[in-house]
C-alpha cells in the first residue's frame, strides 16, 4: 500500500450531510411512531432462546449496508424480540422511566460523543456533571459535605464505596494489595433482602463473598438491628474484622427501608463504614411525605442513588455520594503520563473517582430531563406512582383471593394468590406470573418472601395510567381463576 491518496476519498469519510439529514428525519419519525404505538406491541416476545440469533447473519457484512435496510431490520427483528420496558403494561422489576425529554437528552449526547475523563478533555461535561450531582444532592436533602460521581450502575457504585472502606480498614491496600500482610478477614454486613451487589463488590475487592454476612430482617423486611449488633460482636470474637454495613433504602423485592439511624450509630461505635444503598428508594426522598427515608443519611460514609430508577433519567445513570469525596479520590487517582498535560491541578477530573478512564457524557441527559420536568414535575409524577400503588393495594385487600405479602412501599406491591391448598400456592403464584408474561399483555415479576413465592408489581413508567393498572388487575384475576 503506497502513500498516494485513494481515488474516491469521499468513500472513506462519513455519510454526506444531505443524506444524513434525511436519515435523521426518518429516525425522528421512527422514534415518534415507536412511542405513539408502543401500546400495540406485545410487552414481551414469545420466542424461544436463539430465535432472534437464527435470523441474523453469522458473518458480519463485508460491505457497508444502507441505513434504510438496517432500520427496517430493527423493526422486523429487534423490536419484536424485546421485552418493552417502556410499555405501559410493563410492571416488572422497578418500573422504567423512558420519557420524551429523556430520549431527547440521549440523542443530543450522541453527536457530541465526548470523553468526560478530565476537566480539560471536556470542561462542559465535567462541570455539568458536578452541577447535576449537586442538584440531586439538594433535592434529596444530603448535606454539602457529600461529593459525588456518576457511574453507570449502583453495583459499580457500591464496589467503589467498599474499595474506600477497605482502604480505610487496611491502609495502603491500594499500594500493596491484600496478600501476605497478615490482615484479618474483613466482614461486610447487609440484610437478607439486600441486593447481591454487595457480594459482587466483595468478589471484586478480594474480600470474598462468604465474608458478606446476611443479617435477618424483621417482620417488615427491614434489617434487624439487634441481630446486626450480635453478628458483629460474634465475628469480633472469632477474629474477623467488621468493615462495613450496607443498609438499603428500598430493597429489591419489597422496597422496605432499613433503620439507617440505628445502623449508623452501630457503625460509629464500631468504626465501620456505612454505605446506604438507596438505588431505588433515594429518589423518593424528594417527596416531603417520604422525607423520613433519608433519616440518618448524613451519618453515612457513602450513598448510592439510581436516577435511572426513580428520577426519570434514561438508563444508565447512577450517582455515588461519599462524605468527603476526597476519600474516594485518594484511592483511585492515578495520572498516566499521556494524560498529564490534560489534567489541571485544582480542577475536577472525574477519572480520579473510579476505575473507569473513558466516561460518557451522562450528565447531559439528566440535565435535559430534570430541566424539562422541574422538581415539581418529578415530585408530582412520583406522587402519582405512590397513589396508584396504594390503589392497587386497596384492590388486593378487598379481594379474598389475594393478600398483600409485604407492607406497600413507594411504587412496589408484593401480593399472593391464596385461594388454594397451601402446598400448591407457590406453584400457582408462579404460574399466574408466567402465564401473564407469556400472553404478551402485561409483565410482572415474581419473588420469594420468607421462602414463599409471591407476585410483585413495580410502578414507575410515566405511561402507565390507572386504566392500565385496572387492566393488569383484571388479567391477574382472570389468570388466578383459570389456575
Ligand atoms: C436495592 C438495589 N440495589 C442495587 C441494585 C443494582 O442496581 P444496578 O443495576 O444499577 O447495578 C438494584 C437493582 O435493582 C437494587 O434493587
């Protein structure tokens, strides 16, 4: 290959501007149509595993293909093969939050395509990140001694928080690692209802998943603080070093809230790190009537909140707050030579706050959606979720075939079909969920509480109205009668 210019230089560049403009208009229509007609789609596909792959070529194309064809394959192959989390009848997990302004925010960030690793590599991305982190901090009432960073997910946030906890429990681990230093076995405590992200963090940090102690819950699925104190005392006697507690505000199955103030007191007395996993519940602290869930947060060392769960930002957007964020920076700051010229002393370089170097401009979509809805718009929408959740609970309470399986919390209702022989109930509850999901008309989740299978509905999608909820309830009733 010589160094002469190729004949058709045009071919090596990007799509011609006029053509690109046409494609964008086409895509804008596609997005608007998708949103407008989403309700006509099945919520979940009825394909068997492998069915979609079988329709896709095993070999990547040798020559480029036209956008029109690609978009038509999205319609033909991809859209029918999806669980539509944005469908108003999607009531699984924690209801999802795709909104028009959120979609616009995502679209704007695509052409910018910057790397928000240091202030210098994109001042606006860095400064906007600081601004939106601070907006959220004020909305949920966290004191300003908490600084934050945006990651993709809460699991990544908790791993970073516990890395700092580990460094403070075993100084110089950053430099020397854990091996051959005569360190004790560290322990992390969390409740039976907490998310498995604690174990994932323990695996990653060399603490070991068996050193995550699952403390039992009280009858409302909150961590039993007495049992926590006993576990810590017992472990100390056995030679373990209690390192951290992960308390949850909005547990994955029932959205229960651990007693953070009491847990914080234990952590202070025992000199342990307190991480609050408010991945789901955190956003609800914006409601005055839910203010109580943020009690004790000021005593935490770190808190994670997922605005992609409850504060209407499209996936992914998770904020880790650390009391004195410099503690986090000290563990992860590392400036490779190639970046030295691009780091300005005194300016925030978000690459210093985690293992990731390259970082998306996630703050932009949060800024767009939060400006579009305003605090009041967010609060009203969360209130509407809570109203509908309580409405559903009232239907369950009024129907002899069902009972609530946990106290109703935030946007989550766990309930159980009880109109049959006890030894068949687990199977029947599971069957109702499976049949509804297979029908493509709605989507629910099942979970286990105290060893029993229950159905679970999580609200959160702004497209889900009372009418949709009524339809889902009717469907549940019909399926229950059928099984
Ligand atoms: C309470 C809680 N914490 C953490 C997570 C993990 O969240 P992510 O998917 O952002 O890692 C979840 C996920 O649903 C959760 O419910």
